[in-house]
């Protein structure tokens, strides 16, 4: 179950439907039974016991309860928005109960073939294990929709669009606060606790209320204890019953190149230095000898070994490894500084891109609002926008100059944004002029 995968066409993931969590578990389990080489849908069989456990049905009267779930699935119509027009279809076309065997065979609606069979591109793939852990039907759908964009790390929906994809009716969660509490926060907590992704989200206002949601998707590795990780990675053959008297000394022997580990002279040198100087001292000098000795370079004869022994003995005597370690630390610090500067530069770049994106979105909202205003209101806004133009800019606008029209358009958008509460009105709007009377790159004319 843990490694069983669900694969769906993106068009199916994007479709609008509402299923209970139980019904989604059934559909996802059936989907996971489809094999990549299946030429057509088969009758996919599930035991009644497995069905009951998966859907939380009690054993008493389980046949009737399971039949009720499959009956509803056969009648659940939903819509896929194909390029040629909306396609309405059901999830299942048939359910056959084998009461003597304690199984039920389910068959997908034939119309689903293009969305579940022979998928080579434009599909979403995720583990059935994670989906079955989610208790909220909305959490399952949000998980699918975000897994689709996991590699991009971000996805945005108009609030109305998201509700449509989740199958939420117009009379449900009319207040955004109810939608946030019952859908978004529940999904956020469930995905973080139970799946391989988590998300944060940004509420974007359109008009006076939240009209758009931007999700920030983060991959996360399921939490495992150190003991579990060790047990999963170590085979029986790798477990050693014999425990060395000094594990630290054994670790030092393991750092020695393989061809020299059975040399008693090397072991004696290391043991003596370890007893005198300690683990860190010996380790840094073995690392130094491994890097610098000619015996370790390509083309050398490791059987002679004299060069490595001499090199290591001198390194241990004079602690050549200390300076080498300091050089490595200095190099690492330099790399970290370079990485930090690069990270900060990238962060600044992303912040600037985000500022530009928000500016563009705000202006799109202003242009949308302008279409709904009465002519008298627009006339008042136009008068206010003209007042904000510099004398030279006003002249350019009045004579129909392209630059003047652009300057007026920007001022008009600013006035609308302030009126609708998208942007606070500035205390004063400075007019910056470049040489030759052209407008300079102020915040008003910069995208």
C-alpha cells in the first residue's frame, strides 16, 4: 500500500466534482489497481472486508453499507472541461457483488479511458498511502491539486475557481472566514501531518474581500526515527556481533585506504599517536595523508606502501593536518560567504519580482474596476488623474502624445486603486523629470 501509486490525467484532477472522503478512497484505490500496460479497463476486485475497513463501515450489515456506497458512486455525475466542450460522466458503470467469495468487482465508466489509461504526459502521480490518510474530502482534493504543481512550488486560484473544483455549492461557505476555517486550515493541518507535502497560503484581495488564494507548496519527507532509518538500511549480514574495545580507534583504522588497512606497522603508528594525542589529532592527519601522499595518486603502486607510511608518520609527528584542516575550514567559510551573498542576491531578486508581480496584479484589478464605474465617476477620476500630471506631462497628454497617454493611464489607475482601498494615497507624489522633459523611472511609471 505504501508504494502503490495513483496516476490521473491533469484534466481529471482539474475537473469539478464533490465526493465524500469514503467515495474518494474507493476511486483512488481502484485507480491504483490500473497497470501501465492495461489496454482497457478491467473489473477491479476489492474484498468486502478491505472495502469495509477502508471506508470505516462496521462489520454488522457491511454488505448493505458497501452496496449503498457503490450505488451512489454509479450515480455521481461530474464534469470534465474538454477543449471541444464540457463532458459529463459518472465514475463507475457497474458494481458486481460475489457474496460467496466476499468480494465486489467495480468497473470504471468507459468515458474515463483517456484520463486513466496510457498516460504519457500531462498527468499527476502520487502515493495512495498519503491520500488514504486524509479524513477530509476537501483535503484529498487540495492534495491532488497541489501535487500537480509540487515541482513549481506555487499555485494560485481565484476563490470562486477553487470552490468550483472542490465541488462547493454557492450556498455553502458564503463567508470567507467559514471557508478558511472548514476547508483551508483543515487541509493545511492534515497535509502537514499526514502527507509528503505541506503548504502556506496568501490571501489576495479583489475589491473589498479575499478573491484569490496563492498556495506555496513545500515537499516534506515523512518523519522517521533514527532507529527506524537504521533498521531500514542495515541488513542482517552487516550486523557485527563482536564489539571492538575502542570504537574510536576502529573508526581511525577505517579511514586508512583499503590497501593499507592490514599493515601492522601503520596500525601501530596510529595507535601510538591516538593514545598520545587523541582522536581528532590523528583523524585530521590521516585525512591529510590520504589527500597528499603520492602513493594515493593515479598510477602509483600501492603494494610498496612506503611512501604512504612515511608520509603519515611525518604528518602525525608534526601535525601537518592542522594547517590543512584550517585551510579547508577557510575555504569552506569562503564558499559559505559566497553562497550567502548569492542567496541574498537571489532573495532580493525574488522580492523585486514579487513587488513587480503585485504591482501588475493591482493594476489589473484597477482596470477591471474601471469597467464597472458610471461615466460620472470615471469623469471625476480623470480630472483627479490630470491634476496629478506634471505640467509637461499634461501637455503631452492633451496633444495625444503616446508617452502622455501612458502617463495619464498610470495616474488614472493610481486614483482607482486608492479609491478602492488597494493602495494608500501618497502624502505627495513627486514628479521626476529626465533631461529633455522625459519622465524618469519613478514608482508611477515603473513596472
